[in-house]
RNA sequence: GGGCAAGUGGUGGAAUGGUAUACACGAAGGACUUAAAAUCCUUUGGCCGAAAGGCCUUGAGGGUUCAAUUCCCUCCUUGCCCACCA
């Protein structure tokens, strides 16, 4: 019977039901050498089996799964199922990153509670995931909005507070006026809110921060351990952490006790500093201007700057504006008095908020100096332009050269001078060698409702008091006035706010901000190790068994935020003694986007293809196969209905061939005929190619193509004449073996069809997911003869079938006897013959 | 401006120094059919040629090598990330 739409539905529902009811993918860890109970249908759990933890980035439950999810989770599912067949004890969990703003927006728009809306979405999501046939251990499912989960968020926060890693400070923060909440630096993209794309402004607020900077050095250094991460993700993190080596240099302010410390990565240019520039927010700016003719101009500049949003400043022409402060600084290396300016191109948040300007050797300083007519002095000679005058330069010279105008350092190559001058300055107390980081502490408080409450209490007598551990979780009140306006909704819930101080017992107020949702997702992979523990965040031994995640899969958009925060949390929890690994994710695969007509599929572009519709027409297996076959997992994937159709036809062909050609019970032949040998060769070649594809970087597209090649060989074998020394049954046995291999090799990709065909083959002992992966018979790949090519002067001139492993003495006469080769060799002297065994003979004339 | 990828038939893509274009899609022709769908078979990088065969071809140019999509240099294009970070 051909494979029709009805069959797909029947077969896919049948197996999804079977997997669910028998909890086939429930996994048990081996803890303290003890084996926990396991279901008969799933893999037997014995301590000799190595563990494998496959994880995909859990979804935000927006309602329905989309093609991006389908791609992400299909890739993970193939890996999980393959590892199961290879005998690993596989943990493959799923959950929901369920806190966040869309739930609040839905509450405002539709009047449903965020909780109700979210749990409904989770139900829909789960149904969508089940329809794809993913091999999750559903017993470990979690949602970050459950108090059984966020209780431990709060617990981590308290531990961080205890260790001084969570602290509150007032400072200018990124504020999204549309979302009415603060944002982390990482959440501001091109000056706009990452979620709503509105312009972000700066606001002075008291906020909670996590001291991620405490881990800068190890977050940077440990990137080196991540051999199996894409290099570009590592590069992005490296950039983001941004370690700069250089020097802090002390400039005394003329006529005052004040000292301006500048940071520079170019101490070699110190003799070329012709002015100093301060950031507008620098505390000395107004002090310097006070009482000078510049006072008004400086005040106006600072004011104007304060009223310009960061995003506006960064957009536009980036002309360098600034004014003279009226003050002078003394260059410590030569006693020169140079003017102090305030300029908008100097950022208070980076370095010391002050720079020494060397216009000849820094392009920004150059532009500022030109704009404002400031002096320049060359201190590094451009080898291509010796003796050029500063006013003849059209841009700063930033390459290497020897020092000039630098006293005792004249003639020193500048790279060498960096070290020498720094050391010399340090010795003479003019400066010190220093390192600055781009990474800032992580702002985690949000003025929103749908998040984990920050477990802190404000008492007039005792100050900031942490909620005692025994009082966790601090539950989110069910009802709160969510309007999207006027700050934290929780502040308006009296029952929540009013609390007794845990220390003195007097009236106190709760913190009403909630945690950024990236907090929730920074440790969920640890909770999966022991998802229902109500006594502890997780059992240490269980985490030690499962961690690190062996294979993590998700989108490149999380290359910085989520992955950096997760690394930070893992390191913190390791310091607490709860985790044994340094890094949470051993291997990382970043899957490419799904495109349609060259554009990313997205709701806003209106070009989405609904997975449900595809499943209804072709089934989940066809969808899975198309997604895996059309492009390697890391590449972009162009949605192609014709390709989908092609994969559907292939599955039909496999289905029909098994139904019509597979006859159980045939006995293997003692000796193979030539056609049989060929089939066994192709069968083993497919095993080798699929296995290599799985082990060497998840090349699913070529793995599937290898199975297609095997199917082509099966058809050829069926249509070949029966050899005289074989019985029909013996021939049948070879065909059966090949078809069994086809089904097993395909099973990680198309599990429903594979289960059904496996059953049709009469193999009912257990689900196909735990049948051992086909073994490779290397000897079948060693044919007696091989095809080699002959090249003359690097060009292919002939093809030969020769005995395997023949050497030059055998090959040379065969090749030279060939007419095609002779045409190009005759009459010329043979200078060299190169033989690559079983591959080619190369003749140089 | 800095960093990282990538560029191969009509299309998605394959090949990690050794037969460039595997596998699939699409297209063309054929078989089956009253017909269509489905299925099956054949052909399918370009140019010259009746054929045998020859020449060209992996963004462009150069280099290393008997041999380069693959290694090296220069340039062009596209995508992504970061960015007045001193």
C-alpha cells in the first residue's frame, strides 16, 4: 500500500502515542554507582554506558512553534537519537523560558493574566513539539515561571548577594521609554531596545547589578578551552569582554592638587600628547572651568550633551564636538603644559573617562584637533613618509615606526617603546601599566511584573535585608495592575509590598523590581539534571554526572548574551562547590536561519511557513528530512516547496520498497556473487558515510544523500539478473539486509517512518531508537579491484580498473599501453611518474 | 574603522591536496495510461565536433605543486558581529 497522507497521520500519531505512553525517552542517571529504575522499553541504564547530554536552547512560549524551532530541535533530535543508538545514556530535555514581556503585553491587550496566557501558550507549544516526534524526556519538563523554578533563581541571587556579587547602585542606566524598564548593555542594539526597537535613553536610577566583571579574566581565558565552539562565537565574546592592555598616566592639573588619570593603549606616543580630553560627565569638568572665561561655554556643552540620548549621539555624522575647559594639565614625561578640553567622543563609561590626545597617531584625536585647531606633533616616523609635517597629514599615522621627538626613546621601534616607556613611567611614578575591560556589570532589575521577584526587603532601620532562604520563594502575586505605564506593577500591590523586616520585625517594604529573564536562562541546563528537586537547586552528584552539556544547539543571536551569562553562572556555581565543570557547554552548534525568497522568515515580513500546515500535508518526517537535507545545519536554509516534495517522494519510495520487497526469514548466502558484493559494498559505504557524517560535525545533508545512494543501489540490485550460484532466498537475504540498514540509518532523521517500517519487518522487540547502530564491515569496502585514473602533466587522460594495492611496476605498463595516454606521451621523455595507491598514476613529460 | 564567515551548474549543495559538479530539485525526452496524476527509464556545466576526441570552467589576478575548490599573497563582492572602547 502506498504511503498516503492518511498513513502519515496514522503512523505518526501511533508512534507519538507509543513514545509518550511508554515514556520511552525517560532517562535515569547513575548516581553514586547506583542505577535507578528504568522502563523496560527504554535503554537499560547501566553504569558502563557513557552519558550524553544534548540540549537545544529552550523556547519562549509565544504560542506556536515556528520553522526556526523546528530546525533547531530537529538537529538536536537527530543527534540525541543517534547517540541513543550508539549506546549512550542520553539526556534530552525540554522546557520553556516563560517569563518576559509578551505575556504582559497580552495581558494589556486581551485582559488575560500573564500566567494564564503563558500556560496556554506552553500547552500549544508542547503539542507542536510532540507532533514533530522529538525524543524528549518529558518527565523533566520545566517552565521558568513556575515558583518551583524561580525559587532557585532567588536562591542564586541571595548567594550572589552574600558573596558581594549582587549589589545595588545608582548610576546612569539604559532606559526604554516604550517598555518602561531598564535594559542591560547587552540588550541595547544600535542605541535601541533589543525587543521593541525603540530608542533607548539614559536615566539615573538605583538598580541591581551582578558583578560579572569579577569573572572577566576567566570568562576570557576559558574561551580557549572551548575547542568545539564556532570560532566566530568565541571571537564575539572576546570582543565583548574586550581586554585592552596599556597604561594609566597621571596628568597633574596646573595650579591645583587634582590629577587626571588617562588610560591609553599607546604609551609609546606619550611625547606626542598635545592636549587632554575629558568626557562631559567627568567630575573635574566643571571644577576646571569655574572662574575662567570658558565657564559658560563648558556648562552649555555639558548640558546639551546630557540632554542628548546615547542613540542620537551615536547616530549622525559623528563630528567631534567639544570645548576648552580653561584648565591646563602637565604632561608628566616632559613637563609640558597642555590644554584640557571636554569632548563628546570621550566616554565616561570606558577607561577613566579621560584621554591624552595624540592627534598625529590616533584618527579620532586627529579629527578633533583639526576641527578645533589644536596643535599636533609627530612622535612616530612613517617609514613611507619621513619628515612629513603634521599640517601636511591627511589622516593619523597609526602603523609601526621608530620614535622621534621622544627624548631618550628616539629611534626605538614603537612596539618596543610601549613596554619601555610604561616601565620607565611606572618607575618614576608618572603612570602604571594597566588593563581595562569593555565588559560592565550586568544590570538585572526590571520594572516589570512577569518575572522572578528580587528577594530583597528594605527596612528603615536595617537597610537592605535579604529574604531568608526559608521564606523562598517570594511568590509573584496572582493579581497586579498591569498597564504598561508608571513603573513596577508590583509596587501597586500592597499585600506584596508590605512585609515585616526579617531582622528587626518592623514594617518594611519588598523590592518590587523583577529579574531580567536572562537570569532564568543562565542556569536552566543545570536544573534539567534534577528537575524536581524541592530540597535543593539540584543534586550535586546528578549535576556532576550530566554536566557539561555535551552538545548545545541554538541560534547565533545568543552568541553573546545568553552564552556569556550561562558561563558566568556556571563559574559562580562552581565556586560555590555545586558544579564540577568550568564551562557549561562542551560543543556548540549554531544553526542557520530559515529563509524564504532570500529573506529571514518572520512574522513582520509576513513570509512564515507554518510547520503545522506542512505536517498536515507531508508529515513531520518529511519536514524533518527536508530541513536536514537542504543545507548543512550551520548554513542558512532556503525554504523550497519543490525540495520538500522531493523528500516526500523519497520516503514513499523507501516505504513502498520495504512493503513490496522485504520478505522476512531468508537465510544469508555462504558466498556472494558479484552483484551481491556490490550491494554489500554500497551498504557498508552508506554505513561509513552516515556514521562519519554524524561524528564529524553533523553533516546531515551528506549523510542523507549517502542513504539515497544506497537506495539507488538497492533498486539496481533488484533489477539485476539472478546469479546462477544463488537461490532466490539467498538473494532475498541480501536485499533484506540492505533494507534493514536503510531503515536504521534513516531512523534518527525520520523516526516515525522508521519505527513503522521496522515493525513491518517483523522486528517488534523494542523501539528502533535503541536498536544498535549498524556495524561497519570494513572488509566489504575492500574490493579486489579499484578504478584509478592516469594523468599526464596533471590532466586526466585515462581511467583503469586495476588490482587493489598494485604498485608502480604493475601500473606503469598498463597505463602506458593505453592509447589515450600514449597520445599525450608518445615522442616525449618521461621525467617522472607519481603513483598514489588505488587512486592515480601521474606522468610528467 | 576592527573582527569573523562565505563566494562552485538553471537551483539547494558535494568534494580538506589526487577523476570538480556526489545527492537532490528543476528542465527536456521516453515508457505505462483513453487521458491526467503517480511511478519507472534516459539526458542534463560551457564551447568546438557527425563521432572519436579536444579546449575551457569553482568571484578576479598571481604564486607553491607532477596535481589546487582545497595551501600562500593581492584584490573584488556579499553576509554577520563589534564600534568615537582611547
